[in-house]
C-alpha cells in the first residue's frame, strides 16, 4: 500500500474522531445551557433553644404532588434518614407426623389409603417374623447351656423388642386419629371451637373422597427473617433528612430546593410545609415536638417547546457533525 494512501486513511479517521468528539462536547454544553431549570431555593433557619447538643430531622410536604424537595447545607444535600426493617417470611411449617398434611395421592399415583394399608401389612409381617424368631431363639437358649445359651437368650430378647416397637409404630396413626376424634367430640359437647384460633386446637378437615388434612396439637411454624435498610418516610411519604449536630444556642441555616418530579414544572403558586424535629444526642433527653412552618412557591408559565429544545439541539449538532465529516472526506479523497 502506498504511503500517500496510508496517510489519507489515517487523516480521514483522525478528522472523523475529532469532529465526533467536538460534537459530543458541544451537545453536552448546549444541553446545560438550554434545558429548563426553574428550581426555587428558600432559606430555612433552625435554632437550638435547648440546653443539650442535638440534631434535626427535617422534611417538606405539599398538596401539589409534582413538587420535589431537597434540603442542602453549604450546597451539599442532607443525607436521608435510614432505618432497619425486619421482614418475616413464612417458611414450610414443621408439623409432627401425626399432623402431617396428607395428600389424596402421592407422586406415584397410589392412594393414601392404599399406602397406609400396605404400610400396616408390612409392619404386621415384620412383627410376626420378629416374634417367630424370638420364640425359636428362646427355645434354643433354654436347651443350650453356658455362654452360648446366654447369647441366644439376649438375641431372643432383642427380637422381642423389635416386635414390640414395630407393633407400636403400626398402631400409632390409629391411636392419634382416635385422640383427635375424642378431642373434637369433647370440644363440641363443651361448646369449645376447635378451629385454628388457639394454640391447643386440633382439626381434621375432609376435603374430598381421599383428601384429609390434619393438624397436630403441637404444631410449630418456621419463619425466615431478613433485615434491610430503607429510607425513612413521613406519614405522607416525604423523605426525612438529617442535619449535623448543633450546640445549645447555635443556629443552622439550610437551603430548601424546590423542583419538579415530572418532566415539566407545574404552573402557579403552591403552599408547602416544612417539618422539623429536634432530637438530642444524649438519649436521656426526649425529642421535642415536631414543628412546622408554611411557605409558598411560585413557578411561571413555561412554553412546551422549551422542554424539547435540548433534544433539538443534539439533533442539530449531530447533523452538522455528519455534514462536516462528509465534506472533509470528499475533499481529502478527491
């Protein structure tokens, strides 16, 4: 590639980048110059008339919802007051087996009644086999003398324990159901509600042919607690700001900047109220009563075209930049 062609390519790229940078800089400058900026600034004077060092919580409210308020101290915005809230989420309840929620069908599609019957049959079979093994081992232990007979006797006793435990496990669901039925009947006779409004309540609700929901007498519920910091708001939703500490007898000069929340400023005069609460640094003292001071803010009528002027300025500068780049490229590549 010839050197003169390389020079032309590099020159074209450099000129394009230079014009683009100037266009961006000029666009930002025009936006700052032509954008609508009609914020109002009012002075707020706070005086510590107490005998202890304190700070203030301040906020402003207005009937006009489109007004935005910000407190400044030495041209710096005051920080918003934050508080920690405790959020509690319900988790899956921990319920005893006797009060476990039973679905009409499990994932395999088998009915609960069939599953329960199968479990009872299995338990009865295990109990029967354990009993037979205990009898056989006991007979052998009575015949065999010495240490071997003692070991046989211990094995027979272990088999009897397995039989007793299995039989108890099989009968436990039936016993629990009988207890719940008896509690419901006694509560009905005494006129006591067995709903869900007490700690010692127990209920079995028949939802359908095969759906039964039970709640045990000692049902516990797990919760998940989360803590997060949020901005403190007044009763009407205004952001509360906090000032620096003020010595007794000293004052604090704040600046209240009143702007807009939406794209356009509201037209007319509007009342607003500034609230201030004096809070002592020493926790032994109580906070003072919230004070309020009224004010009025006015915004003149502003033409609608003024709000679109920044966008038009950016478009105009962009068109000029494109035209300049094309003209220079045509001149260089002629």
